[in-house]
C-alpha cells in the first residue's frame, strides 16, 4: 500500500439527473475531490464543493455547484476522513461545537442586548426626537386630549377662581426660571375617573385632576411642585420619546423573537419601556426641583404629596397599613442606611421591572436631599 496516498472514504454519489445512488470512493487530492466507482470517474475542484457543517448526528451531504452530490451515512467516518485529509472546519462551525464558545456567545449577546436597551436605544430615540418637528407633539397632544376626555376624564367642577389661582401660582414659579427654560404650556383641570392624578401630554398640555387638588388640601405649593414635574416631561418631550422607544423595542423584539408569540415578544418591550419611564420620571423630578428652587419653594413639599397618596392608598386598602407595620418591625431589626420603605413596597425584581415610576422611597429621598442641599 502506498503510504503517501490520501485517505479514502466510501460514500454514495448522485449525478443530479436520476435518483439512483452510485457507490463510490472519495479521495481528496490537493485542490480536487476525486470520485471513483463503477461507471463513475469524476473530479470536482474544492471550490465547487459545498461542504456540510459538522453536527452530532445525521447524514453528511456535500453538494457540487456544477451539479450532483455525495452522501455518507456514517458521520463519524466522514469527519475523520476530512480531518485526515487536512480539511479544516470554519471557525464558526468549531465555535458551534464548543460549549464554552456557546456559553460565551450567549453571555456576549446578553451584554450587548442590555447595553443596547439601556444606552443605545435611549440615545437613538433622543436623536430621532431632536429632528422631529414640534408640530408632531402638538398633533399628538390634541389627539391624546380628545381620547382622555372621552374615556378617562369629565369636566372640572373646581370654581373658575380656584383654577385661575392655581394657574397663576404655576406661572409665577415658572417666570422665576431663565427665559425659554420651558416650551409653551397650558393647564387644564378635569374630574378624573381613575382617582387623583396629573399628567402631561405632548405639545405642552398639563392636566390636573380635581381629586388631586382636593387630596393635597388645595395647597398651591404642592400643586405647583406636581405641575413643575409635569413640565419636565414636556420639556424633555417624554411623550414622543416613549412612542419612539416602544416602536423601536417592538421592532427589535419581533426581529429577535419572531412573530410566533406576541406575548413573548412583548416582554422585552414592557421591561425596557418601564426602565425608560423611570428614567423619564427622574428627569422630570430634577426639573421640578429647579423650578421650586427658583421660586423659593422647598422641594420638601413633594414629600407631602407622597404622604397624602400613601394615606389614600391605606384608606382604600387597610391591609396595606398592616403590611407596612410588619415591614417596619422587620426593618427595625436590621441595619438600614437609607430611608424607610413605603408601606407595601416590594423588593421583587419583577415588581420593579414593571413599575413605570421609581419607588416612592427613592423619590422621597431625592426631594429631601434636594431640600437639605439648598
């Protein structure tokens, strides 16, 4: 036997014309694949061979660009023949066969996804919103106001003089800011079908509910603080940014996860947008502090709002107070280097993931520190 002869492999050859299998012997010779058998003698250049990827199971099939193919039912023998003949697998195939590379790739993909969600998409959305005409905000705001009035709100029952007083308080606070600090805005009062609330619509429309006015005892300083927060949303165009971010996240989720599961594809959007909402709330809180300081109002007035809201929650759900008392006892036994948690607050990652606002304790601490830093 010639020791210099290249390794051989038994396989079946198909000429691409008929379905008949021809038993043949394969041999690699430098730049060509030699196929020989009864009635078959063919030489195919390696550049015309479409080599199969190595897998743990299954038949190996190599197709030829010029027509025809060869098959080998013994994948182990095929792989050993390729290795003995000097055929090197592509790097991607070798990585797929290595559990270390698979784990490393999954970790890298996860890190890339988190980085894209946390920093890439917000930057992209800001850039898109920056080139979006403000007329888009105005159109969205008008359409949103119509929907709010149709489904969520009723006409306000606050006296006109009371509405004027609260508008004047906000105007006075904003006037203490540098010129152009905020875009044009208008304040509307409504009765709410969902309890005490305040919101900012794209384009500068602020809505204050009668229920929130009554909840804080018509305290104009607290109401001014709340509305200054809403003005922060208007300034940073959070409404339009939210639409852009949800659109991008939805598109990416569909590309990565496919259309086979609407629920599965919506999870990254919910998680991602919740995070963006918390960031937007903090940005609006920062703007509120700036307005309050300029108007010589202590940021501590926002803490009064959280206290009132907590009283309202306990009134609606007495069990919440018991839960808060039990949690307070637990906190007393452990070291606590931060402010107490709000009653009923959850440490669950899932709860935080789907919370559109930062937890109350975090916001209370922010406003208290802002008040102390004056």
